């Protein structure tokens, strides 16, 4: 697996319509308040696990016998100047580690990933746990100290420079997160924990340049464990930052959850989660993704946002039978979101990202 702007010949790349709009509905989603196992004794989805919670409650006890398992811990840490991301993933046939950086002022983007054989490491069944991939070309360590996650990465050749990163993302007491089970079927399902606006402190060294993460720096976690369909298309948008003295986090998802009765949509304001019980409509031009995107709730105006891209990160890997195509846009959210208490919050130029991903895996 590799990241490249030309990994797939044009003839093998999926052909898209010019516009993509998700289906729309609003519905009831059960809120869970006690710990629960994701799978039953037979390895199928435990239906009692279907729902959402304000803190991680699921034990992701995926049996080894299940096929098509996908597991990952994706971290992004950003302030208004730079974004750093580190990921460790297990896609059943291989395990990977990757890091990338994006500087807003220069649009400098650097990406690096490595592959290890399946079974090299064990992915934890819960959100909090230690994972390390140590490869000659890249080392990524995600370790838990009880109050947060320490992210460390190093590489001798990262875009022709040495990379070192050491960042601690805190887990404030009482901070609410978005935790959801998506039930495609009893044999295909996904648990995701989306955590944003987590205070981050630390540093990133790129050659002779040093970048500090201190005030107004935030970590975002995308934790996933599940059994996926062979082919999936999804949108994901996220952001963390300060607007009008309020700390605002966005988690916006679409396509992959449509028709399941559950979604991954929520906003976090000053550590308090508002779960959005509606699908989102993503409107954008797949032939020109640098044009503005529109994201809005399907039934109400709880979410009404415009995303203006600044840069398009393209990651393509695979072949006609197995591939992953990612178009991740870095840019700014403007518009409004409304909390469960009815407070309407205006956003202007909130830095974040939004993506279109197509995977046959």
C-alpha cells in the first residue's frame, strides 16, 4: 500500500458522477449508558450494542475467525498553522503505520506509510491501549498514560528530512465524545469512537524546523473496529477550534451509514456532545473537489455549513480488485450549528478537513 497521486492508472480509477448527495432521513437512536460487548458468543453483532454513547463503553471483542476485519487508530493534531496525523491500522491482510503533515501557509504536505505482515501487533479491544509499529523506515507509537494518549513518531527520511514528533493529547474529565455502532447486518458492522477538541501539547520536528503544539491545539481521534462490506464509499468531515470564545468540534459523516438507522454525526461545544439524529447531505462536485462543499442536516437546519477547501490531499493505492482512493480536503468551515439546548452557534473559517473515500478492501 502506498500514497501517490498516480498509484492507479486512469482506466482503473472509479468513475464518478459530477455531484454527490446522500439520502436523507431523521430517526431515533438509542443512547447507551453501560458497558457492552460488540460481539455475541457466535461472533455476530450483539444487538444490545447498537446505539451511541457520550463516552467509550464498547468492548470490541472481534473473534479472530471473522473475515474482513478492519481496525484503526487515526490521530490528527492541529492548530491554525499546521496539522500532524499518525495512524496505526490493521486491515486483516496487512498492518500499516502512517504519518502526514500539512502546513497551511505554504501548503507543504508530506506523507509516509509502511506495511507490516498481518498479525505483527495486537490491536486493543478498547479505545485506550498501547500500539506500536516499529519499521526501519518509520516508527509510530500510540501509548496511554491513563489521562491521555502520547503520540510519538520518527523517520530518518520524511520528504528528505528527519521527522520527530512527541505530542500528548489530554483526556479531560467529563469531556464527552461520540461513540456509535453502525449495523449493516449481523455479520457486517462497525464501532467508531470520534473524539475531538482534546487539548494537545507537544512538538513536531521537520529537519531544522520545529513546530509547537500548545494553546489552541487540539487532538482528534478516529477509532474504528468492525467487519466491513467489500466495497464502501463515505464522507467524513471534522474540525476542532475556538469560535467566539467557545471550543467547537465537528464530526460529520455520510454515505456509509445511510439506511442503517444510525449515524456518526455530532457536534461538541465546550466538551458537551450534541448527537445529531439525522443524516447529512453532502453536496460537492467530484470532478472539481476544490470548489466549495455544502454540508447540511437532511430535515432541520441543525447543521448548515459551507466548506472552502485550501488543499487537496490525494492518497491512492491498490489495483482494480483492491483499492483505496482518498480525496481529503483541508480548509475552512463557515455557517452555523445548533446544540441540543437550542443554542445556534455561528462559525467562520473554522479549520478542519472533509473527505471523499472509495474503498474496495
